[in-house]
C-alpha cells in the first residue's frame, strides 16, 4: 500500500469504533467521553451517546440552557412542550421564562437566580409556571452556572415537575429528553512539499480552505507557517521537525487565519519521503477542515458537562447496570442522589452487583426484577422497599427500569431511575386519615344541624366517636354549678360497666381546672398507672375501669359546659394528634349544637309568647278595624248631609249601636244664655230627654271641662231620678272656632268606657262639629243666594220697567227734535245767494243761531245714544228670557261684509286709523243676517273706540267644513275682528263679557259706554250655537267668532 493512503485514525477513534461494533467498552469510558474528561472526537463514542440520549429521554424533566444575563433560553428539551404545552419556538423567545413564571413567585425566583448567577454558584429553586391550558405547574429547577473568564456566561439546568409532590399525591411522570446533534463530512485538501526547493503545491480546493484567491496559495513552507494561528505555529513546527528528524508520524491539529479574519480548524496528516541517504526530500499530506467537528466537540463537551451536572443534581436516583451476560448486574453508573438515597458512595457500588451492596433477600428480588425487565423488553415500573440504613428506616421507592439493546436486540445496559415516594405515601396515608376525620366531622356536624333534639345530638356524637377511635367508652359529662356532674350520654363496648346517668364528684377538680379547660386544655393520658396522677383522681378513674383517657372540654359562650371523654379500658393506648384534633373539633361542634338546641327551646318559648301576643294584637287590630269601619260609616253619613238635625240624629244612633250603650244624645250650646239643648236622642229608656234645656251653671264642674274641650266619664254614686245607677261619658263637639255642643253616652253602672270607645266618640264629635259648621255655612250661603237672586230679579224687572217707561218719552223727544228740525229748515230756506252751513245743510247764520244749531246737534246725538242704550237693555232682557229665535236667510258673505264696513270707513279715516279687509270669495250661506250685523257692528264699534291712531283694524273671514259632519252643506263661518296697539290683561279678558263691565282707562277717544256691548254680543251668539273667543297678546287684541252655517245651493 502507498504510505500516503495509510489510515491516520487515532487510538481514541479506534476505541469508539470498537464500541460501536459491540466490542468491550466499559461504562467508565463512556462516562468520561460524554462528560468531556476525554479528548476523543464526536465520532468516537456512538454507543456512549446512545446511552446518554436514552438517559436524557428517561429524565422526567426539562433540560435547558439559557443566557446568564437575560435568562433567554438557547436550548430546551422536547419535554418542555409536553409538560407546559408551549411549542419549543416560544420557549426560545426573549423573556419567555419571565412572562410565564407564576406572578406570585416571579420576584423571588428572579432574585435567587440573579444572586446565585452573580456569585457563580450552582443553585436550586422551586417556583410555579403557568401552562398553556391555564394549569399551575410546580417546578424544581436545578441550575449550573458556567463561568468563563470569571464571568457567568451560560446557565444550564433541568426543570423537574414537582406538582404532585406539592399536592401530596404526585409521582414523577416519565418523559424523554432528546438531544439532536448533526455532523458534517470534512472537506479534504492535499499538499506536496518539495523540501529541496522549498516549494509547496496544493490541490484546487486549498484556496477555499484558506480563504485565498486561486493565485495566492502559499508557495513555500515559510508562507504556509504564516497562515497558521500564531499560538499554534510552535506546535506545527515541532511536529514537522519530529517527522523530519525522527521519522515520527505527522499528525497535528491547528488553527489557520483566513483573510476575512475568520478562524478555521484543520487537521494535517503527512509522511516524509527520503532519498537513499535517508535525507528528507519530500513530504506529502492532507489538510482536513475540522472546524465543524471542533465546534461539535466543544458543544458536546459542554453538553456532557451539562448532563453530568444534571445527573448529579437530579432529586432522583439514576444508576446503570451492565446487561451483558458476562457482566450482568454490574453497576457502571451511580449518581449522587443514589449515594444519598441508599447511603452508598459510587466507589462502594461501581463494578459491583446488588448482591455486594444489599441484603441477600433484597438483592435476589432486585436481580430477578432486572432479568424480568430484559425478558419483557420494555420499560417497567416497579415498587421497591430496600433495606436502607437503620437511622433512615425503610424507604419506599418507585423505580422505572429501561432496558437498552444493541442493533441485534442483545441486552447491553439497564437504566434505573428511582424516586423516593415514602413521604408521598405517608402524605397519602395522612390524607386518607384526614378524609376520614373530615367525613366523621361532617357527618356529626350535619346531624347536629339537622336535629334540634339535644339528647339525640349527644347520643349520635358519642356513638360515632367511639366507632372512629375504636375505643371502649365515650361519654359526655355535664357540669353542675358546684362542679360535680352527671353522665348525660354514653357509648359503651359490651363487657364494660356502664356509668350512664351516674353522678360524679371529683375531689381533685378545682376552679383552677375550670379556667384551664375554658382556655382549651386537653387532657390525654396513655396509661393512668404510670402517669403519676393524684390518688383521688386515679381512684376515680379505676372505678370507671379506665386505663387510658382523653378529655376535651365542651364550651358554651366561652364558659365550661361539660367534657367529651374517651376511655380505653383494655389497656394502655397512645392518643394520636389527629385523634385529639378530631375530638377538639367535635367538642366545638357539640357546643354549637347545645347552643342551637337551647336557642331552639328559647325560640319555642318566644314563639309561644309571640303567638299569644299575635292573638292579642289580632284582637286589637280587629277592634281597630271595626273602630275604623264604624268611624267611616258614621263619618260618611254625617258628611253626606248638610242638615244639622240629620247629622246629630245619625251620630247618636250609630254611636249607641256601635259602642253598645243604653242611650246617647247630642246637645247644642247657646253660650250667650249658657244653656244646652238636647237636640236629638237615641235611647231604650222610657224617659226621653230630647228637647230638654239644661242650665250649664247647674253642673259647672262638668260643663267647664266640656267648654275647655275636655271629655270626662263618671259613675253615679246616688241613683239618677230618671235612670237609676248609670255610667256616663261626655265629650264636647268642637272645632277650631269653639265648642258647638256635646255628646253624652249612658250605660250600665258597672261598665267603664275604654280608650277605643273614647277615641271613637271624640272622632265622631269632631266630624259632627265639622259637619254642623258646614251645614250652617251652607244654610247661610243658601240664604245669601236666594237674596241675591231676588235682588237680581228686582234689578232686571226695574231695568225692563225703566226701559219701557223711558222708551215712550224718548220716542216723543226724538219726534220733537225731528219736527223742530223741519221747522228750522222751513223757516230758513236757502237763498241761492247765501252761504250754506255744510255741517247741517243749513244756510250760514249768525253766531247765536250757529250756537243754537250746535246745541241742537248735541241734543239729537244724545237722544239717539239714549235710544240705543234703551234698545240694548230691552234686547238683553229679551235674550235672557230665552224667547229670541233666529231669522235665517241666504246671504253672500263677501259683498255683505264689504257693505257692512262702509259706515266705519269714514270714522277710521277721521281717527287716523287703518281699516283692512281680508275677505276671500266665499260661497252663499244661510244664517241670521241681522243678528250677525248687530254683532259685527258692536265689535267694529269697539275696535274704533279703543284703537289708537296709526294702528290697524282688520276684518277677516273664512269658511271651513264642520268637524264630524256627514254632509258638505254643514260648515263653520269664522270672522275675526283684530286691532293693534291695544292689549287686554288676562284678568280683564275673563270679565269683558260681564254686564256693565268696562275696562278702566282704555278709551283713548273718550267715547264712553255702558259695558253692555260685549254682554249683548255673547247673548246674541247663543241662539246660533256660535262662540266667541277673545285673545290679546303682543300688543294686539282679536275677537274670533265661529258660527255654524249651511252652504246655500244655487236654487236657494
């Protein structure tokens, strides 16, 4: 073979290859290779790697690596996603750990980690994390701090799920940890060094290895040396010199520096060729880029260190046994937890079997279990109780055994992971006992709450307590005030003497013990014979056959009520803490039950008393209801009447019947004559008093009280001449204006009037006073109304008579003025040459004649005004009698209204007023023309009288369909007369239709008037079923007339 093709595999690589082929390789070699104690390359120990991968997969925890400053994970094992439910990608996010630690534990966890990391010390901590599904997971984190250059750089650790331990029901679940490693094939480069010419030739990929251009490869040995890392140059030169001088193999690993400042690892192997004289003339070799391998080795070294740290700090015992037939059962690995758990160091165990380390019987069980595991070929969960060190006692272990086979399924190793579950089982047992105690406590508590029978409660308690304690006697002792007592209830094992119902007096019991028991003292004695008890107390206990006793106080309202006592008679007995706790809790519940029972009895007594009071109150309410009904009946009848006699008659009759007296009468006072007259009486006596007049001074002591508004009752000490012996009640009839009279009630001599009777009489008397006062006011008002009606009739008759009497003289006066006017006109016929007086159509006269003519004009105007007044009075009188009937005719509203306002045009111009018409074209209607002319004339006359200068008078009209009418002929004529510049107050608007009412100071033209105009307008509208509505606001007053009319047809 060509020397250049020789295999350059090192010894370490040969050993690893041998391990992979199944050759003999001890666990210690694998251990050192994995933990970095050996310098073998990554391909050197595949079986060792397989064992450790299996070990990591078997660890029930999360293997992780994180940055020491930021706590950001660089690596987590797959168990992370299985345990907490978050994908691995989320674990590698910044602040993942900080964001998912349970908030209550975060501050402490960060503080512990930072302090330990800064100190560079390994540490453990326990905290909670929130899983993806919301569960709270307890973790124990075993952390190793990697320090480089005196600074912590990396944290490595393992998180173990201790949730079940925390809940006293846990066991560690099996999880597998996988570690993935990748290896790349190294690139090779050849070199040929001509030592004679000192020239070096390289293969084409050398430039890529050195990171140099093709034309810049090292051409000489010196140039090649310059590419090597300065720290590695002596190593390479020494190796070359040894090969040249000693013909030693050339095999060296070193670093090279590329132009990009990148550092690469290479492995160089070569062979020296010599001439016939043995002088080296040529050296051939290869360069292998082992940077990836070096990085892998470094990573593997760190991983091995990390795994070693994890295994040494895991709270579970991990050991490995040889599974090969020739070395079966020999321990090859034993972690520190194994040393602590089994009390055996690694030196005492490694290389030995279970028979060398454990008792024979236990070793045989372990050995057989190991063989069964390999035969079944699967992971097995077993429970083991090894015989450990005497000071630690027997320990219960939960062990997971994992068989490891080679490719031909031959047994290789047995990985055992053991967890000490002694405390867990003890916790489970304690939990079971606690559950039983709580169930018993709940049962007794429920019985206490469901029953209020004290004896039943106590009997149930002692029976169930004795069953739970499995003792001979349980009883309840009830103290009496002298601190002796009686056994109220007892539960007894057959064969022992009963003490139920017996009285006991303990001469040793004193007040000091009372205070101790009230403070919660519990007296537990395992053996009365060895407890050095006082003789009197010991004698008492022996008399009850008690050997062990447990005494718990029963308190009520913090006072000692009795004792709950358990006796064990068969022999001595140790009372456990949980038994004492149970009896204390039961004693507390018994105290509550006793209190409830006594409260129940008290409630029963209170219920009886309450029922009696309810009956009394019901009777009172019934009487009150009857009282209210009677009062309402009397009040309603009294108020319904305005007849004074009927009021008193109703009151005395209803009172006598309601109260059940033999007689009742009502009297009215005349305080001026100081007499009282019996106005009405209701009695079953044959001697009536109605109409009798009593002098108040004959009974001053009684009437003094009545006049002052006070009632009184009395019994006759001497027989009444008319009634004999009687009891009487007198109550005044009074209101806020004084006393009007009184009510007297007479009954048998043995009866006293109660408060309800008196209150009823007072209420009736008050209502009678109100009703009498109202009746008198009503009578007075009626008299006044009649007088006013009489006066009004006299006034109307007077006005009608006066109007008729005045009409004839006024007619004569008018006729005389007309005759006088004709005489004047005849005697003063106009001369064509004379100037005419345009005012009266007379020729111009002298001054005296002109003065006479002016007087004549005034006389004529006042005569007409007086005639109009008389006509208004007569019309109003006629309208009030209701004999006025409308006269209907057809009219055309538009032209009619225009003609109607013509007389007012000249008047408004003279008074500098503006008269405006707003009359559209309206259809023919049927109505009372003369009546409407009279109404509108009055309204326009008023508008002219009360409108200031430069203000506007508006007359408008419209016709609209009548509401609810079934024919189109029925309509409403609405006429409005509005004037601006004047406003009437709301108070005066309410009175303007009253007869003879005139608005004061509201006549700018001083025309005067009688106040009959609007009253006459309203009366004229009534026969037409018409209405008038006045409004006055914003400086304007408007009268709106609405008249029902009929639309006339063309033929009409």
